[in-house]
């Protein structure tokens, strides 16, 4: 596939990446400016969403308002990223451990663009969500155990993407983890915004019943998708990645130490999903008609 046959979904990614000036990490050819610009873009989305919620009657500075605005930015990130990741993964033969330079230049730029954008999300959310919005004067950031878990997730994901780009191999493996990890994010964020709206009574007056019904159905569909991904698709992908990374070609193209360091991330996410899987199964058993009234 030549430059003229680049998938339509990848053209904006490639064009934006190529037109952005490069600021490389010292000692590497890995650009970070695209990630920083992506972080600024997502920050502006979050601030704009916060302003919009306040205009709809949500209390300014309230934790639920800040949380819902964060969900909007996460929704924009995932819905922007998923089509690009899908186009990257399905436009070339999938060999998780393959070297980046074994692919055409346009594919390499698409990989850099999507990975940089995702890294930008991790940077933005770590700073805005877990530093600025949790900051208490005289104390500093005050993080809950859940906050620490998510912050650790951001750090590990960023290191995974960065290590693949620096070593020049394993990009397909990293993108599979990104793709399967983000697939349920749009539904999850819509459901969280609806739940926050219901909990605060900020759900548009007479349309509260409609919002409640929408929240129930979105939650049920999310639970179904989450179970399918984490029980069937996720383990199958993880098993394939593990096999390929330690195959003869995998050991040739990727440093063994890097493959070993990825194993806790690949399998740890799936193991860590078990409690959420059980929660989703309970929701599926209750059916989409269940009410949020008792919970909220």
C-alpha cells in the first residue's frame, strides 16, 4: 500500500503529525511536542466542558462538576483515538513484536501520532486531574487510593508507549493493549456523566425520567461490552502477545527485558479487572430496566 492508498481515517493523523514541529527527547528521535500539544488540547476540552456544565446549573467547583468535565475530555480522547488505532492495526499484517521500520513511512507516522496523542492524554490527566484539582494549599496534592491507582496506570501506559517508540519495536503490541483498553471508555464516560447528573439532581428537570432510563441502558450495554472484552477478547489478545513477544522473531526484534517488563501490564490489567467483571455480571443479570433510584 503506497502513500496514495493510506486509509482515510489515518490521513488527518499523519498530516497533523507531519506538520507539527518536532521536539525530540534528548538522545532519541522520539518527538514529544505532539504529545504536549495534545495535552493542551484535552485541557481546553476539560475546561470548556466545566464551563458548559456550570451554564447548565451544575455548581462551579463542585467535585461532581469537575469529575463530569474530566469524563468529557476522556470521551473526546477515546472517540478520537479508537478509529485511528483501528485503522493502524487493520491496515497492516498484525505482528506484535515487529520492528517499526519494517512498515511504510506513512504507517510509522500514524503510529507516532496516535501514540503521542494517547501519551498527551496521560500527561494532561496526571497534571490537571491528579495535581491541580487535588491540590490543597499548604499540603499539596491529596490523592485517594483510587487516584494513586489511576496515576500509576497513566505512568505505566506512558512508559509502555515510550519504550516501544524508543526501541523501535513492539508498537503493534502496545496498540492492541491501547485499543482493547479504550473500547469501552466512551460508554463508561457517558454512563458516569449521567450518574453524576442524577446524583446531583442536575438532570434537566422534567427530563429526569428519560435521563434515568438512558443511564440504565448505557450501564447495561457498557457491562456487556466490558465482559466480552475482559473475559474473552482481552485474554486471547494477551495470550497472542505473550506468545509472539517470546517467539524466535520476537526475541530477535524486541529486547527480552522489555518484553518481560510488559508482562505485568498486559496480564495485570486483566487480573485487576476481575472485581469489575463481577460487578458487570450483576448488572447484566438485573437487566437494562433496573432503576438507579436505590443507588443514587
